[in-house]
C-alpha cells in the first residue's frame, strides 16, 4: 500500500475519531500541478523541443503547463519518457491531469511500468510495446 493510500486511510480514521475539519485541513497536502511536476525535468529544454520529442505541439505544451489542457494519457506518458521521469513522478503527472494511473491489472500498463523502471527511452518503449502486440505510445506505427 502506498503512502497516499495510507495517509487517506489514516485521515478517514481520524474523522471517525472526531478530529475537527480544521485540523484535517491543516494536514492535507495539495496535489502538485502538472507544471510543478514537469519543470524540474526540463533543464534547458524548450517547450517546443519537449513538444517535438513527445509528439505534440508547442502550443499544447504551453496549455498543459498553464493548466488549460489535460491531454490524453499517452501524450502524458510520452512526456514522462521524454523527460526521464520515474514511476512515482509519472503516476503523479497522470493523476494531476485527471488521467488513469498505470496499474498492474492492465498488460500494456505493466509493460509501460517496466519501461519506466528500466529507464527505457521512448523509442525503446514503443519497440517493446510493438513486440508485445500492444498499442504504441506514438500516434504512428514504427
């Protein structure tokens, strides 16, 4: 069980024991924004370069960064692989964009988790998905 689930269970338990809403709100931690998750990984990379490498436009990256857009899961995954994000960062990115997080019950997700854990490049990830007969992250066939 991850820390966020434990934290939520603990908070629910505290609610049941009568802890005040004010106290509960003091201990809650707001979710990071998409920009807060991406910016530490950008380095010298421009939004345009990120867009090109992740298969989306510079305009879409700007909209994503200022919270006006919540792209599809595969766009976010391409961004995560492009930026070399780890599993926890990728899951947080998906959650911040209101997209499904990766799960062990979906074979394609298992492959993607494997790719994140093993630091595969985006091209290597798509090659693995292709070998397994699964939908690629890129919108075109390799």
